């Protein structure tokens, strides 16, 4: 299973893990799920960084205007 197929499965909610899911299916889904959460974490970190940067830039411009 490729990463794209894993993301499509997650987006469509066609694969809902249950207690009866076999081991091979979980192993097939694991890399795509790890990649999915890793990409989301990267975007969250980048968003918080740019928010902090813009706030500090705003404070710097206010203090330099005084």
C-alpha cells in the first residue's frame, strides 16, 4: 500500500480499525498513518512558529515607533 492509498483510506473513512482487524492490515497501514500524523505535526509547528514570529514582529514595530 502506498502513502497516497493510505491517505485516501483515511480521508474516506473507509477503513475503521476494529478489534478483528488482522495484523497484516495494521502493518500495511502503519507507515501511511505515521506519515499522515507527521505531516500534520509539521504544519502545526510551522503555524505556531509563524504566529509567534508575527506577534514578535508586531511588538518590535510598535516599540520602534515609540
